[in-house]
């Protein structure tokens, strides 16, 4: 895990993680992302443009924006690492690369509508 952190994040970004995800919020964030990934997995049989998937795409973005607040570069870096599959096992509860690829398509459709 430490090697992954050093390979992907600067010291300043590591410091931001403690600001973004302090220990007291980690359990609620883990529960939230477990729920979101579970919901996404259950919708993967649908087209990413389906209204139910689009609602979940908005929930994904709302959650990420809330968790990372003004740190959009860090949020985007984490998303790109998830999208590439470069995430240590058990770092993000419920994470599967295929789910992120599916939701990335849905989020792209969501932002093209706005």
C-alpha cells in the first residue's frame, strides 16, 4: 500500500487525504462507497443512459464532490486510478474496475446533458 501511495501521490496530496478523509469519517465514507458500488453493480445490465443509472451517476458525483470538496485534482486523480484498475485490494470497499468503467460512461452522459 505504501509503495502505491508513494508512486501515485505527492507529499502534499498525501497530507490532503488526511484532511479529506479523516479517520472519524472513514467508516461512513466506506459505507457510502460500498452502497454506491453495490447499486452500480446491480444496474450494469442497463444502458449507462438509463434514468436509474443517470441518477446513480449524479449520486456518485455528489458523493465525490462532497468527500473531496475543493480538491478536484485529487478527486480526478483517484478516479483515474480507479478507472485504470490501479487500486490496492481492499482500499475502497466494493471497488471493481468494471463498475468504475460503467459509471464513467454514465457520468460522461450526465455531464454532456448539463
